[in-house]
C-alpha cells in the first residue's frame, strides 16, 4: 500500500492500486529561481535581494501576471540595469501548451508540458458570455475514484504554484482575443491534497495587481478532504466550493470514492455546514449519475436529507461512458425523474450536458497523456503593454 506524502500536512485516504507506485518527482532544480508562483511580498524580497528597489516588485509582478510577460526584455519601465539583474539571477518559466484538440461543440483540450517532461491536461469550455478554464492541480491523482480516468495510474506528483498559475497564463495567451472569465479547479488531481501550492496560486489569481480574477468566478472542487475544507474556510478567500458527492450512503460512496472511508458523509457534511459562505452564495454538489448504482428515487430523497440546512445547488452529471469502466449512464427519463424529486424540494438542479466527450475532455476523462489527432499551437499576440 502506497501513501504519497502531501505538502501542507493534510492527511489523505489510504488508496490501493493494482499499478506499481510511482515516485513523487519534483521539477529539476535550476540555479535561477522561477519568479512565477511567488506572491507579491515574496517576489519583492527576491528582487531586493538582487539589489533592486522594493517598488520594482509590483512592477515585475504586473508584468508577469497582468501582461503575461515571459521575457525581462519586455519590461520596458525597468532600467536596463535592473533587467540585466533579472536576466542574470531569475527566470520566468511556465508550462507550455504543446498540443490541442478541439471538439465539435468548441471545447478545447490542452496538453501542458512541464519542465520535468510530465504532462497535465486542461480544458477550455467556451460559451457566449464566458470562457471557463478547467485547471489541474496534480499530475495524476491518488483519490482513485472508480468512475474517473485521472486516478487510474495513481499520483505522480503535485504541481507547484508556478505550474498551476502557468496553466492559466498559457491558456490566456492561447485563447486571445477572448478573455478567460471563470476558473474551475476540476481538472487532474485533488486540489486540497496539494493545499499549499493551490492556495498560493489562488491568492495570486485573486490579487488585483496580479491576475485580478473575481472570487465569484473561481470554483474549487474537492472529493471531500474534510481538514482541507475547514482550512480553506479559514483562508477567507471567498471562492466557490464544489463537492464531488456521487453517493448518498457511506456504503456506496466507500465503493465509488475511497476517500469516504477516511472522511465519511457525516463529518463531511458537518464541515460543509460550518463552511463560511459569502452572502447569496451556495455550495455546488456534483453528482455523477451511474445506472443502477446511485440513480434511484431513494438516492434523490436521501440527498435532500443530506443537504438540509446547506445553501446548495446541484449539478447532475451523466456518466461519460468513454472512461474505460463498466459503469453506464442512466436513460434520460431516469435522470429527469431524479431531477424532479430535487426540484420539488426547491433546490436548483441542472443536468450538466457533457462537452468535449469525443476528445476525452469531459468530466472524469483527463489523464497525463493525450492521444488522437493533434495539432501544434502557434504563439498568439499578447495584450498591449504599458
């Protein structure tokens, strides 16, 4: 049995796998520190340590995150001396989008190549008034949910804050002139099992001097790591929380999601009732519907009991049959019956239609490797500089 160490001190469930364990390899150390992934105060300390004035910290911070600069030569409001210092003592390195698949519905799946050669996938979901990026937090996943392809090969390693932020910056370059409006931490991995790096990335994404995302437009999804949920609540970030629920009894959830053996439904829902929600916000509950397993009218009524007292909205997700397992989605009538029971209890309920299924970009289909028809990504112009 392999228990991968998780930075941040959060316990994780004991996950077994038929595959041999993989070591947690971190990116190769380089002499120059990477400035991406550093909050403003830390970045400023790095620069003053090089002999630069402290006010340069905010300027460089804005170049990296607001203007997405990858070259110190582009930082034209810095003196040549300061640019030379940066070139000598630091670097700006982020994941590179090397391949992309586009589905008929416009969904795009990106393959990000990391410095150590590992890869993660991200998904762009375009809509008329929004552009949503699905962000990964780990290479692989240790949660081993039975209906999800991501955890099939186990956890390889955590992403760094630089790599998580880099996914967003590289994707924004890719989608120009469109602008990313929403971020969902629903890609590869369990975000709360990589707590420190994810929260550092979130703080930079929310910083008005940095990426300047609204906390209303960032959602973090978790399989239910109770200590991480409580710790996130104390951060006061005000982002949206989503729970991957998928069962209404501990017996079924133990089978589908081994995390439930360590954090069963009762303590999970205690932590959700205690979670500090901003006004007029709700917790999103994601529920993958599996024919004959969790899609009965009794399941729907049990869900109502579980959610009592929690401001909630519910996303029902028909299982994506392309994820190489023996599960199957319910028929449409069964899904509508399930939804109807929840609607009559006055919950907001959506049946979330899968997008990007033909390119394996739908819920539960992301993995470290990507195959199929691919095309190279050419660089695109960045927004105007000051």
